[in-house]
């Protein structure tokens, strides 16, 4: 539920209103800027002095495993959690000092669906809009527009508890757009969804980005970050490990291809140690509990070299390098840890 202290948002938007995708993309001033941003819970430091800036109209990601500090950062941006140290501005305003003004221009898609299960799909949008002080004359046509955007028009009069998981996530995104926000915050937007539902959701987010809406999302899915993010930061234990576009991070921190070979859980570590000693012309070898990763420019040549040593993997796969490999290189562990 949205706090009743949220400022009223007028559906009639002017150039001086700080809003509107077109005006947002014409300025170089960051819409979000953090400097040495820190959040502590007692002796635990959840966010440890991070710096980043989000440009108008871009899709910016925070990539990392559970517990990395992504959701904590999002809560500080949303003004629902106070920072311990550092500075944070949203559209030039401090969210702690100007909370209602900032939140009026934010859309929020939380990690967990918090829809009203007893209401219909349409009424979830209308009731949410009333927390912003928006009139019914604006909300009725706006709800119809958002339902069409979310591909839920035929479900308008259905109660929320009758929707599938993917439909609920699309409704939460539609709800976050009811006040026409400049910035949409998405915390793990596709967690728990099947592949088809994830791709439908990605399509909706692509469409939003095309209108100039700034997207800020957290995820631990490498493919999602590569698909959706213009630029991202890789975070672990509250610190930024790397920053850049997905392609630039892969070029900088990983090889062109990766060979995945499996020899069985009892043999993987032993084989990895041998490959470290005897396999020539590869960039790096990583031993995981279920497989061995061989980083090389040419994965097929690396596989030939492995079998040339008399080693016969149970399974083998050559693939292009990914953000998961970047994270392994930087931290020595998987994004799903």
C-alpha cells in the first residue's frame, strides 16, 4: 500500500513540472546520483559507500546475488529507507528531505506482488491512483490504457487472485505507471516467472524505455541484465565490483567463449587442477561443484585440447561469455549463490 503522504500528481503535465519523457532525455543532468552511499543495520553494512549516476531515459541495472545490497539501495532511492551516510539525489532532490515530491515522480515495482487480492484488476489500478490524489475522471481512462499496455484488458473485471503469476507481475508494473512516473524502479521484476512470462514482461519494459521512461532494475539473472540494461553496476557485499554496459564488462573481465565440461562431482576439482597444469592457450579455468569452466578465445579448440589429454567429459558445452562469468571472475562465486 502507498503511504497517504504522497503528493498529488496532476494528470495535466507541463514543461515546468519536472516530468515527461521527452524533456527528461534532453538534459545531461543525472536523474539519480549517489555519492559514497552507505546503509548500515547495526554492525552489518548492507551498502558500503557506493557511487553511481543514472542518466535520463536509460535502463540502469544493479546486478548481484541475493544479499548484495541491491534491494536496500532501491529502498533508499524510493525514500522508504534512510541512508546512514553519503548523499543521494533524485531529480536534484534529497528523497529524505523531499520525500513526497520525489515519490510523486517515481513508479515502484516491488520484489513481492502486493496487489489487493479481493479487488478486480481494474480496481487495483484505480484505488492505487487515488493514493496520489488523482481524480476518477483521469483514472478511468488511464486504467483502460494501462490494462491494454499490460495485455490485461480481457481480465479487467477479474479478481486478482484468479490471475497467473505473469499476469500479476504485469499488473504490478501497470500500477506503478498510474502516476506517469519519470523513473520506474523494478526490484527483481521477473523472479519466479516462467520463460514465456519473462519475455512478455521484457517486451513491456522495452516499450516503456522507448517512450523515454528511465528504468532502474535489480536482478540476479544475467540474461535479464544483458537484455534490458544499457548500463549496470555489479555489486557484491554492498560494494560495486564493476560498472559499464553488459558488452563492455564481458570484454573487460572475461574471454570471448567459455567451455563447460562435466566429469562428475567427485572428479571435477581433480580434473580442473590437471587442466590448470597441462592445458595451453586458455585464459582461465574455474572449478565449480557441478562443472569445470574453461575460458578461452576459441571454445571448440579448448575442447579438442581437453580430449587430447585423454579426458572424456560426461557433457560439454561451448557458449559465449556472459555476465555470470564476469561475476565469477570478480568474486569467485555464482550470481545465484
